[in-house]
C-alpha cells in the first residue's frame, strides 16, 4: 500500500514514517511549507534539512509543497478575525482540517497514495462502517483534541502509526536508528508559525488599541496594551501587581469589553472566573450526529485538561449547549469544546461562543 506521510522534521513524524516502511508499505514523505517568513524566525529550512536526513536514513523519497497561500486564506485570516472579535482562537484545530487533511490529502492522492499518515498521537477505530477518532495509548500526548473538526472522508483516509506507542518509545526508536530528530524538542507556538514574541508578531497584522484595566466595580487599576493580547484567566503580564490598595493576591483576567475597550480583572480567583456551562457553534459530529437530543458524556475545554463530566443538549446540526457537572474555570470564547464517551472515542467538537 502506498502511504504518503506528512513529515515535519520532528521526531514523531520521522518515527511514523519509519514504522510504516518497516510494515512493508510504499512510503513517501511530504513536507509542507505553510508560512512565508519575512523576519527570519521560521524554522522551515532547518526542518527541511532534518526531513532530508531522516528520509535518506530510512530510505524513502520525499517532496516539499508550499501551501502558504492556502494557510493564510483558510487559517491565518480566521485567526486574525477571531482576535478582532475579542476571542482567543485555536489555529491548530483549523490547520488540521484546512491544510494537513485538506490540500495535503489531495496532493497525496496525486502521488498515488492509498492512505495518508501523520505523527499525531491518536487512533482510528472503525465502528459500524464509520471511522471514529479515539484517544492514543499515551494519554499525556494524545492529540485527538486538535482533530475534532475532521470529517469522515479525512478520517477514513489516514493512518496514525503512533496510536499505541508511548512518547518515550518513539524517542528510543529514533535514537536507535540514529535519526537526526531523536533529541529534537517538540514544536510549540502557533501552528506552522512557531515560537516568537506573540505581541510583536500580532502587532504586525492588527493595530493595538491600549485601554483601561478595571475591576468589576469600575475602578481603574492599570492600562492594557490591546485586548487581543489577553485571554480569560491570564495572570501574567498584566503589570498591575504590587498595588498598595489591593489585598496582596494575584490579578486575573475576567472578561473583555470590546465596545468600550476595557479589560476587566479581579484580585484573586473570584466567582466570575467560573462558569456553569457554555454554547458552541460549528460543531462537527464524529462519526455522525447522535439521535438523542440530550446526553451525558465527558468534555475538554482546552488541550491537556482532564476530562470533565457534562450534560449536552443538541440545539441543531452545528450548535450545542453544554452544562457542567462542576463549575469550570476560565472558559474562553474562541477555544474548542471537544466531547468524548467513556471509551475514549471523540464525539466531535465545536467553537465556544458563549459561557454562562
């Protein structure tokens, strides 16, 4: 079987490609360039050199493709629009749906691929003729949260070679093979853009509008540099510590008033930081919309969060209401709520639009 692997220059995709080759597949590596860098901070060239070394070592051909325009149009413009609206977006989720499993899948088919593969830590489970997304064996690295927007065509076309492997084992395999990526640190930061000074980067695209930082009672306690730089629950970088009129506790971001350009904060974790539930739109059901209008399940509201017990009410095909069994801290509009059943199957996900 011919498998085209999305190979990034990291250890996970390197080992995924090796495992597929070891299984006897006809493997091709495909490296995606999704960001045209102008300030010299992008690591694409360095990553591509690692791709060349890895592919030579395991003996597979490789190609590179440039999806910078598609990324900008489909992901980055959404990213900017969400910040304009006062939300905190998750571009990784959109990047997976719109790029890694979009143009990439089409290119793989042009190369004669039967399947594509990535180094994601998650699993595909076939159930009643449908492709279901499930958590990986290594729960500390599980990335199903970021794949919550994939559809049946995308899920039925992908292999996840790392589904049942611990991260420590992946590192061990890479080291034994002598791969150049064996000790390479995991990538962080914005999908395909990487680590950088976030405020400086965002300022290149959105004009900053400084304003007042206020308590809920209306008392001005500082100045913010622009609402887009702050997220709900944030406590670092507010520059309002050490005030003589406070109670000595840390300050936390509670909400943003876009109309009046005010950032509201509290000293200590006030009750306003916690919510009883949320509404979400653009909900993508995996593998399909349930027949029940209401049901109990588990949910995550951010990556790496432990599963939380919730009650879900289906409003229509793409909108849901989620009631929390226990009040949740710092629910953030623009992030994704992702639902799971007790067997670790992902039921789907949607963008958080409102909390209550």
